[in-house]
C-alpha cells in the first residue's frame, strides 16, 4: 500500500495520531506558559494555561502535564549513517547481512528518536561488498518505524565513472527503483569527481529527487565546479560536512560561501565529529556561511562507528556545540537542527502555532540555553502523539550544604 494510503498508526494504548491530545502548562521560548491541543497530526490550538480543556469536537482530550518543560519544534536528523551505526566495538569485517543491518539501523533510529529527532535522513552505501543488501535492510526498518519516526534513505555509491562506474550507476538506478528517495555519494573518492557529480545530477533530474553529497570542500576549484553544476536543481542539493572550508584562507572561503548561497545549496555540518566518507575532522565555518545567506543545518554524522566511536547521534548536542564552540546564539544553534534541518529534508516547517505539524519536543528547562546545556528529560511527539520519553532524576545525599536553601532538584514525578 502506498505511504499516502496508510491508515493512522496505533500506539500500544490504542491512541491514534488523530486522537486529541492536550499538552498542559508548557513553556515557550518567548516565556509564555500555554496549553497546546493536538489533533489529526497537527496543532489545533495554542491558548493560555487552562483554556483548552476539550478537543475540537467538544470531547475531553487526553492530557500530558508539561509543567517545567520547554516546548520546541522537534529536531530532525539531517545526516545519519544507520547501516554502519553502533559498530565501533566490532571485530573483523563489518557485517552487512540483512539481520545485522536491520538490528543496528533500528537501534540507531530509536536512539535518535529518543533524543527528539522525529525525522531522519540516512546515507546508505550501495555497491561493492554490500550490493543492495544494506539498502534493503534500511528500507525494511523505515517501514517498521512508520508511526514512530520518518526515515528517508540516501543511496551512496562509491564510483560512478569509468569501467567500474558502470556497475555503480546501474546499482544506483536499482536503488532508486527500490525506494531510496535521495541520490548521494562522495565525488571526492571517484577518480573523476566532476564526472561523478554529472552522473548524480543527471539521474536526480531524471527521477525528480534531491541530491545529498559528501565533500570535504577543501579544494575551492572543485567546490566551485560542483556548486555551478548543482545550482538550480530542484528539489535541491545538499552538501556536507564541508569541514575543509574552515581551513581555507578567509577570502577564498568567503567566495565559496557566496557561490553556495547563489546556487541555493544547503550545507549540513557535523559539529559532533565526522563520518566515514569525510576526509578530515573539523566543522564547516557556520557563521561565515550563514552570513553569506547559505542555509546551514547540523547533523550528527557517525553514531558510535569507527569514524566516531563515542558519537551520540543527539541533535541537541549538535546545537550545544554550535553555541558553545562556534559562536551561534542558542536560537540560531537550535534552528540548525530543527527548522533548517527539516528544510534540508524537504519537510514542512514546524512552529508551536495552530495549523502546523504536531512534531514537537518537550525538554525540562526554563529557557533554550538551559535546555541545550542540561537536556536530560525529554518527551517526543510525532504526528500528534507521544512516541518517546526520557526521564532523568538527580539526587544528592543529605548535607549541611542544602540546609535552609531552596536548591533546584529534579523530582521523581513523571508527567501524566
């Protein structure tokens, strides 16, 4: 059955994404405390606390108490590698059999969903040893996650030019027929990077699908050619992680940023580390790119694989690093993992306002800076229903230090 004809998913309790849900006492980033009513997978209404007791039909809505939580648009994971995730502790060759890939891709997606990412884009290798097996497994995971998170796949061949590239090109065509929705890859690894990009763009134009390419962007001439070729392609081109831009002379990097902006290319940086297809560590110069008008999103990259054995796959950590290390304001940093990331994935914008998709994340905290600093307890909402909860409790032993003081303490009470 096509995706558009799927019936609303059911939760274990029988709640569907069309049921009314009332989020009570949530704090917004502008300081207001509100109730938010959800229904039909969208935000139906936002009102002052206590003003929205019933659903649109007049029936009482199920309630979730968000007192003490900050309510935000849910983040999206713009750059994942679920086929190789969680393999850092493995021994010997990486297993690409169906069962192994399904297991780690599922676990990785659920970890990232628990962090708040209700939409994920995963780059999946095709060709060589794994053939199409890894893609087949990840597409099965995508179907199994329906109702919990939206997972899209990027088919990523190694070589597309020359004699060896003929097989890669045929494999890429098969991947799109199977259900991969984005054309990707790493042109820097092909003997003919320009030919690689030409093949990708031609196939993407033929199928009407987006392009998401890995590049270090350390070669300004190569990046200029890629940008000029990619400009104007619809539905769009994304590049990442572009860490090499930060090592270029300022005037060269600034010229490259202007070219990217003029071409409408999105850059997905990886502040938590690199991924297997990147040649060097480092994060793209996000302030320079933003100042030039480039849409900059942030992804997680490697999730505990050989490229980053301690990768967390946490969008809020990516935002934290953008704020703490790269000088973005908390609002700008969170925008990179939420609004900009969703736009990079071709998803509609989310605001905590009536009429917008009910893709939300509640984080314990009073303000965005505090939430990015101490984002322990989280409630994740996808298509209008709670799909994940994480609760953290911090306690201290009795001591004279707290006597007579009203110290902050996180209690054991769970939101209802």
